[in-house]
C-alpha cells in the first residue's frame, strides 16, 4: 500500500483569500468618521448672514409666553418695596403662560387672538399696552419667552446639549460656553448654524471662529430651534486602528490554530 500524504494546512490558505477576508471585514465594520454629521461638499454655498450684530429675539410660532398685565404704568409692581406681602402674592397669581399658535397668534384675555409672531419682545409689549389701553388706565405689560431652546453639538461624540435660552439676547458664544466650549476634537473653523424660519425652511451658515476675526460672529443672538454644530476633525489613524484591532485579533487566532494543527500533524 502506498503511503497517504495529508495535504499541508498552509497550502490550503491562499494569500489572496486572506486579503479578501481582511478587506471584507474592514469594509463591513468600518466606523471611520461615521460620527461626523451634516457633511457639506467643498463647493457648498452657505447662506450669508446679513447682520452679525446683536439684535432682539423675535417671537415665532410655538413660543410659550409669560404674560403679566398691570395698570397705572405698573405702579403696584414697583410699590412692592414698601407694600405688604399680600400684594406680592396677588401679583404672583396673575402670572400665566400663553402659547403662540401655528399662524402666529396668541389668545389673550379681553383681546382674543392677537398676532405677535415676527415682533421683538419690546414691540410685542408696546402693541399689547396700546390694545389694553381701551380697558385699563396706562397699562403696563411684561412678556417673556420661557421655552426657547438651542441644540449644541460642541464637536465630540456623545456630548450634545440642549440649552434653554433664559435671556432674550443670549449670544452664540454664551450658548457655546454653556455647552462646555468647543470639544478638543472640534474644528473651530467650521462652526455651523442651522436656523429655522417661520416659512418652514432652514438656512445653513458657517463661521470661522479659530481666530480673533470670528469674534463678530460670536455676538449673534440665538433664536429658538437653532442648531449649533461644531464639525469634528477626522481622526483617521485612531479610528482605523480601532477598526483593524478585531481583524488583527482574528488573524492572530487563525495563525495560532494553524500552528496547533501543524503541531499535531
């Protein structure tokens, strides 16, 4: 009987098969820069921001308003310094929340529906004071928006924040500071602002805040539903190494198994 020769294990593993396996694993599980959102091509034309100076916050649909009304130019409110606490409690009870509907109107006592969308806070107060003058002597109106929020992505993965605009003139720099500043991976040259408009559209603006010339853009007053996105820098080496680590581990295990089988043979 002629001796039977077992095929050598290493001859069954072709180099090109190994290359195919490695490439398939890399491309199927590749996560390089997948956390970067809102990418724009190099020739993308961003919307021009006409006025970078500080300006008043503009009312818009879905705003929740704190509304208070006083007579005699707010005399009772000012006189609280020398008055007893009963009047203070009375004034606190007169605080209500009203909402601007989808068509830009808010329903108020005595006035019914009033169009306020598109006005600044002070312009809305003056309009309401004029309308309430038919019912009260020298009315004094206070209006404050209480539900304005801005979504901020500072440039790193998993560190997005939702910032409530507590002040009517909160700037881009203040919002970015409340979110912890630009992440160490963030690119200060690519600070993108997505702004929602009453007609349902969004404009896309990009600012370079990497040097002192970008200070003028830092004073932009944020509006409700703004999205501030600092684009992260690509980390090709670290993420490629992270993706290759399972492949390297798999190949090491295969080589180890081949060595053990050869040892038995």
